[in-house]
C-alpha cells in the first residue's frame, strides 16, 4: 500500500470511516503516523467539548463558591474538593461503574407535546460517559482557578464600579467578570493544556474502545504492543501532542492579548508558561 | 481469619462481611495501599534529585548541557505524562537488557530486533527467567519508580529552575562582592534560599504525584486499582463469597482514600509554608503563590 492509500484507508479510522481491520504486521511509518493522527480526533473532540462546557459551568461554580449564602457555597466547595482531590483515573472508573449500573432501559419523558426517550446505554460509551467525567473534572479545576482570581480582584476596581453606580448583574458583567478572566487566564491556559493531556486516559480506564475506535494513545500503545518497540509510536504521539500544545498556547495567548488590550504595554501580564498550577 | 469463618455458606449479615473482608485476597488489597505509599515515599526524593539535576543543567554555562536541561523540563509540558509512563516502562526495560547483552554476551551476533520481537541472550534477560517471583515483582516496581521519578523529575526541574531565578539577584551579587566563586555562591547562598520559593510548586507537585499513583495499574503493578477491579467484579456461587458487581463500592473506597490523602497533605503543606515564610521577604503563603493556601479555604 502506498502512503496515500494508507491515508485514505486509515485517516478517519478513529471515527469508524475507512478500513475496518487495523494493520496486523509489517507496520510502515506511514501507518503509524496516519493511525495515531486519526486517533488525535478523539483527543480534540474530548478536549474541546470538555473545555467549552466546563468553562461555563466553572464560572457558575466559582460564583457559588464565592457566595455568602452557605447553601450555595457548601455544595460548590464539596464539588471542587471531590474532583480536585481525587485522581481523574479513579473518577473514570467510578463513573463508568455508575453508568453501567444505571437501569439498562430508557426513561420516557412526556413533555406534553412530544415524547423524549432518555437512553442510559449511551452513558457507558466513551463519547458521552467519558466526556461527562472530563467536563466535571475540568469544571472543578477551572472553578478553583476562577475563584482564586475572583478573590484577587483589586478592591479599587470594585469600589470604582460602586462609585459609578453599577450594581448587581451590570457590575458583574462589566467589571468583575472581565477582571476575573484576565487574572485567571494564565492559569487557565495551563488547565487547558493539561485537559488535552488528560483526554489520553479515557480509553485506559474502563471505557472500552468500541470497534477499536480509540484515541491517539490507544493506537500508539497498539503499535507498541504489537511491535514491542516503543521508540517509534510514542515519539510520533509526542510530536502530535507538542503541536497540539503549541496550538493551545497560541490560541489562548491571542485571547490573553485581547483580555489585556486596554492595559499599557508594560503592564500586560505575559502568559507564564511555567507549570505553576499544573494539576 | 476468624475461627467462625470456616464455613462461609452458613454466615449472614455482619459476620459474613467480617469474614469476607478478611480473606487472603483482601489482605493483599490492603497491602497494596502500602505499595502506593512506598511508591510515593521513594519517588518523591528521587524525583526531587532528578529535578535538582535538571534545574542545575538548565542553568549551566556549557550550552549543550543547558539545552539538555531545558529540553528535559520542557518536554513533559507538551506530552501527556501517561504516554511517558507507557513509553519508559518498555524503553527502560529494553535499554537495561541491551546493556546487559553487550556486557554478558559479547559474541552475540544476531540483531536485537527481529521482526516484532526483542531478542537477547538468556544470560542478559532482566530479571533472569530462573529467578524467583519476588525478584520479578521488585524489578517491575523499581522500573515503575524510575519511570515516575523521570517524569516528575522534569516537573520538579521546572519548579526548581523557577525558584532559583526567584532568589533576589542582590543576594548573589553580595556573595560575589564577598569574593565567592560561582560554585560557592550557588551552594551557600542560592540553594538555602530557594526552597521557600519552590515550596508552593513542590507542594503542588506532591499532590499531582499522589493523583498519578493509580497509573501504576497501567504499568502492570498489582496496585489498589488492580485489586479493586479484581475483588469487586461479580462472583458467582462457585466462589466462597458470592456477590454481585461491587466494583462501584470498591472504587468509592479508593476515592475516599485519595481524598483523605490529598486533604492531609494540603493541611501539612499549608502549615509548612507558614513556618518557612517566617522572616522571609516573600508575600507569604497567603497571596501570590497561594495554591496550598487556597486549598485551605475549602
């Protein structure tokens, strides 16, 4: 098979398009690169969606944690404590067992005009079940970051907002939230990078790779197991992830620049790429 | 374990549970918690040593050494740690066997890689196929420790390099003014002062290390995750203690274990930080770098 044929056969193998059988022997470099690259689609899928949903949830949880009312604060604190205090690996296993034990049939929800069937069997599949775990996990980590930023908003900013007569939602929307985001952004960039790294755990932790549709690490370890040679598959995987990390850094760097656009040039907070807040 | 456990079929309720929880396999499960703690306690100092070496290399004046140090600490940021774990376990094993092949069987002429196999002479196998079971287990565990130390050493190198740069420049300049050499200023002035800057980062790293320990399971060690899956799976009446799928409860127990471990570490680290920041010209535990302190607010 030429490299182009390999690309068309396995380029989208991870999402079930193309050749059904994985290569069995005499692996070429092209097959390594193609299959591991197609696995990266899953890492992107998990990472992007988890970060997207997690961002909004984290804002809510961070606000709840900063709230004075205990019935809002306590649940948020416990949520963050449980998800930050335990390994993601264990969380995957635990949630998988919960999803498996859920009743196999679906619930019928009658909405009056239409009927929705909630099927629980999708939860045991990686694309939904693992995504939920990843969302909850990144929510907890980001909420802690946002909460820290919320606490370190300069008092003067809030006082100035008060002086202008801004209150409630308007004050939050115009002053508190943008400042919080600006302060939190370098740490949040770290969280995003490590979120993408965490997506590699999915297929090693209970969730089965259905029809061998796995992520990049799944295919890399497939090759390494078959050839008993870790020196080809894993460096290719590393290459892909370094590219992904660089992409994340530059995208988040652009957002950081926009968040800080009103500040004088020297006062702008550079993205610190030192893992100070790694998970 | 208890005398009344001889015939489990007749037991019920709490007595059944007390017998069930003290079977030989459960004892192995409890011992595996010890394995995790041993791994943590060995890995932490080794990783710190690796990190110190890496940070020193990253500061070296000899350029290739500096690139090596910087590359070492930079690469773990770009690549998932689990990929490193899976890679190093095989790579270290093969590296060691290859070295032993060169020493023990110098006249070995066949290629080491034959198709999909890694072939060395029998004397170079590590551990020897004739050695007892415990040697195999200890070797596997040692490989896991080394793998953890390499990966976390890179993180630690990053933290320590930052801490070294955080020591006020004036301190080093004063040392130079007193006529200290580069080496003396490093060991007598910078190293004693850098720890307080490094502590928040190192504390964070300790938490990450705790949370990385379940990955031992992927390295083929019979750790707590292995036993939780093994014991929790549903047991038919063929077994002495039949029960349905209880993995959920076993994993809940693991969750509680890890929550306790991280919580206790958090409290101790926060105390340590307050103590170390006494009389130091840093903003203290509470403000700029307050990862550990932030956790206290929970």
